[in-house]
C-alpha cells in the first residue's frame, strides 16, 4: 500500500481513504513526489491539471504508457511520469483533439 504522506488529491477537491480513487468522483490520488517533479516541468497548475487529465483519459481508453510502469501506478501517476521524462508535452496533447 502507498505511503499516505506521499499521496495528494489532484485535481478534484474530494478525497477517499483509498490510495487510488476513481475519476468519477471528481478526485484522483497521486504520488506527491511525482506532482512536485512535474510542477518543475509545467509550473502552471491549470496547465498541468489539463495535461494530466487529458493523458489519463487517453490511458484509460487503452493508449500504451510511454514510460516503464509497475502494478501500483495509477493512470495519473503514469501521466505525471511521462511529463517528467519528457515523453509528452502540451503540443502532443493538443494534436489529439
């Protein structure tokens, strides 16, 4: 189980006791260390939220992750790791619409 001190609710305002919440309730829990690292790449919170949100949607629709993952990572953590490793950028996501 994930260390609760390293989990933050983002982008919704509701949280659950589960380390991985669903997007359906307006909240998803993410590893705070990944959020902090991603904020160094994309310092504007609204833009980061939109990037993660859009990429999570793509991953949930079956897109293949662009980074190495493990069974404990949720879609949001994968999206954050992709941003950190430079695998996705704003332009990449804009082309998807």
